[in-house]
């Protein structure tokens, strides 16, 4: 059943099919306006904790879209952010929400880059270089957001988009923490497995750029390690596995405490990382209070690993790309242990070569 929504200026749109849902809202396709109308979707939030505050949040984000700091963030094609374009309300039930660009026009779900099966099916040309590019793009985008005073707060794969070139987009802008004049709009959302340790179990702890930086490191690790969460694994001390968050709080991470967790034999090898990135991960996940690497530092390091001469193509499998620092292919090592994150494409049917008509000077014809 179609849903009609109206903006404060009286413009109406028709929402058609439901295309997604999250912890607070539901996303719908917006009926095409024809011509060169941009592809739009609408997010409706049926029961916000404070409806008036939520409406004010959306109105401020819509207004900020025209401010210089946001214009810069939205520059370029494709747009990297599903920024609120107009606040809307359903005509019958008065449910609030907003229109935003349809990220599906240029991107696909971020998760398709995190598993071999999804990559092979949906991004058949993806290599480790694609993962590096996506990690660099995500870090650069987050660095730009932090520089303009935005804190994502609930950074996770479900809010991210990626294309075949490794370009990254971000949605759920309405959950960010930001300032508008003298009014502060806090962020309270968090997701298990994608929460910095200082916010785990602390219901009132607001997000900070440093908490975003922790989750960025988690996502970069997943991209570079074929989906492996840095705090995945069964505790080696005999404790029961409870959750990723429990492992985070107890510092169970292969990169910072090698013997703290047991992982499947076919997991991506830890030593596939360039030294500079391995050092950043150890700093990001260290239990000491020293500052974590920021998003801009991650972006510089990741972009450096994409520089000419920093990547090598395996002689056995062209899908296997790895750092020049590694004298042999880590993905072939992984394949020998029962898993291959970037398998070679299956051989297709070989078409029979057309039979040539022998020419008078073709001596091969005489031998047939």
C-alpha cells in the first residue's frame, strides 16, 4: 500500500515499496517524478524518543545542506552522503521522516566487499587493492566529517555503501552528533561489535571523534582481512566466548595479544599487513589510554599503500594482490590452509576455434 508524505511547503511524494529497515526507521522507495528527477528514497521514524526534537534535528540538517561546510562534503559525483533533502510527514498518521538520495543509484551494500562469496558474486573484479581503496575512501570521508564538526557515533557496515572502484558512501545522517548554532544534537545510537570500549555499557556516554576512530580501525581491519573482525575468536584462556564487545573490553585481539584468541586455520594471515598499517592497528586497539590514530592519519597511510610500486600481483592467481613488503603471496598461503579470499574465476567454456580453410602456401594443411 502506497504512503503519501508531504513537506512543510506542501509538496507531496508517494512512497511505494519498503526497501530497508533499521533499529529506529524504515526506508521506502519514492515514486519516480519522471524526466530527470533524481533517484530518492524516504526514511520514516515511527516512534522517536522525542518527536519534536527529532523534527528539529531533521530541519537543521536540511538547512545545513546549504552551508559551506556541507556543500563541500556533498561535492562531487556520486554524492558520498545520503543527506536529508526535505523533512516530510505522512499524510494520514503524521509519522516524521525525510527524503534523501537513493544510494543504490551509484553504490551497493558495503557488506558485499567483506566476504569471499559476496565478492565473487557481486564484485567479481574486486581484489585486495579494492579493499585498500575502500578503506582509504572511508577514512578520508570520516576525516572530512570530523573536520566539519560531525561525529557519526553509529559507524557500521549497515550504514555504509561501496562501489566496484572502492568508493564509499554513508547513510543514516540523522543519527549523527552535531552542533547547530548554540544547539547541540547528541548521538546515542551504538551497535554491538562496532562500539569503542569507553562506550560499551555506558548508556549515557556520548560519541566522540576518538570513538569513531576506534570503529574505523575495526572496519579497515575487516576490509583488509577479508571480513575478519579484529576482536573475533574464542578466548584461549578457557573463558567462554560471550560477544565481540566482551572481547573488546578484555583486549582479546590477535594483533595486540597474539595468543589471546583462537581463530579458524583458514583465517586471513595477520602478516599480510604492511608494517605501517599493522602499527596503526596496534595503536588503535591498545588498552592503554594513549591517543588513537585519527581518521586523517589512517587515510594518509592507506593512500600511501595504494601508491605505484606498493602492490604486487601474484604470478599464480591475478586476483591475489598484496603488499610489496611481503616476499610471497599471503592469499596463496591462506588457500593452502583451506580458504581463499580472492579465488580465481572459474574457467568458462572454451569455444572451439573456427577451422581454417587451407591456403595453397599453408604447409600445415598438407600435414593434416
